[in-house]
């Protein structure tokens, strides 16, 4: 599908201008069996030839290994994104076989919150339909980076220089010198049609005092993935690399659900299967990506609020839980809803809501494509 516009006028200008870009914005949310992940050393962040330009000036209290999003492609793409051409690089180390055509079927028994049907007028305000069929498969290409490097590159005064140097030195791999660590964020939809959000505390590194989605990061360390392991992976059989890729895909989906549990105190059994709606690129951090998920919840907003009040495992990350009426987001638009109420939200949360709203306007389906 065509790239949707950023939430701002004109072309995306990282570090200023638009707040976020939706890339990819999937026409139909995808189940985990529709998402494939390739993990390889070739897809990891590249060190800048002048390290004094950045990292030495960025002391940080904590650090952790993160996945680095090198690119993506969707089934049927004739012109994949610039980041998706990484497989053409002679550096090698990536799984280059084509995606399986089998789909697996089934929606995992997910809950579907009962939003009332949209009027014809509301549908006319939706995104214009495209001539291409809905995406049935997504392929992500992941390497490694870490949080300290992210703070020292994407949030550095030298970020614009690093982006320009990346385009000059590694045209096949977008933002090679930046740390495009992959986060996750969830739009949790209660059974009475509300979307759960958190008021972020001053104890978090990003978005203090803003409304945000429950979220965090998939953790490569849980899978035992280190730079050394990735280096050796290039010599392994294709079956071994596929296994690692599947584990990474599972960690991506599982981490989105676990972050909701840890940050809201909503139990896992009250959450349906997560559906990937797209990736949000944040303008305030030079395109750092967040995988946006839609997770149905079998609780009402009141029940969810009562559980949050009892204390979540990661309660220090937020100061309150707020339920956003889904119908108001559909009717007023994401930016309109926040500006009308004088509220501020993180770019990743706004982008995730845009994706959720787009799917609702297009019919609210997801995860049950046919492969006929």
C-alpha cells in the first residue's frame, strides 16, 4: 500500500516538523503467524568511523540490548521500502529464502470489543481505498543495538550528521549509524469500547508527563542473542536461522502483552491475542520505530481501572490510567481529540491510535485474512 502521510505538513523531517510517520501502516492487522522475522548481524547498527562524535558524551545510568529494525517488506511489494533492501547487501548473514505461503488460519479466540457500526459519513472520512489487496504477510529484518547507543545517537545533537553520514556510507541500509531500537506499544481496547492509556511519570526516560500506550521493548537477551551469537548465526543452516527468527517474532508479540500486564495490572487471561497494526516512526527521535499492536480486553474500563489502582508491577512508570473513548477518537481524529482537550501524548501513542482508527474506519477487521 502507499505510504500514509505523517502527522504533520510536508515531508518528514526527523528532529523537527512531523511528529511521526506510519511505515508500514498495515491495511489489515496481522496475527503472529503472518509476521516473519529475519535476524542477522548484517542488520545490526553500524559503528560510526568517528566515535568521539557521539557516545563518549552520553553517560547513562542503565543500558540493555535491543533489537535494531533494519527494514521490512510486505507480501506482494513491488517496491519495498528503502530499509527493506538490506538483503541485497553483499555483507551477507541474512536468510534470503522467500516467505512461506502457508497461513495457519484461526484467530486465536481473540475478544472483539463491541464498537457500534460506523455511519456512511464516517466511512467517507476514512482513508481512501487502495488498489492493492490487504497485506497478508510482513517480514521484519532485525539486528542488535542497545539503549545507551540510542540515547547517544538518535537523541544526540549529532543525530542529523549521523543520518546524513548513514545515507552517504550505507545507502542500502537506512539510518545505519543511528540506533533504531524497536519498541512495542499496545492499544488495549476494553469490551465497552475504551482505549487504555497511561500518564507517564517523571521516572521514565521518554515522554514524561505525557499520555502513552502501555509498552516497552522486546528483549534479545531473553533469547540469548548477543553480537557474537549473531556473528555465528550466518554460518548456521537455514533451519537454525528460521528458528531464531521465529523466537524473535514470538518475543515481539509476547513482549507487547507482557508490558500491558506489568504496567496496568490487567491479567493475561483478560487479554486477547495481539494483532500487529504497523510501525510508528517517531519524529522526535529521528525515526525510532515502535511496533504498534491492538490487544482486545475482556474487561470494562472500570474493571481495568480498579486493577490498576491495586498496583502494577511497573507502577513507577506511570501516575494514572486514563480510558479514552474509542468512538470519540473515530469521530474527532487523533490530533483533534488531544488538542481539543489540551492533552499531550507521545508520538508513538498518537501513531498507534491513528493505526487503530484507520482499521476501525475500514471495518474493524483483522487477523483473519484468507489466502485464496
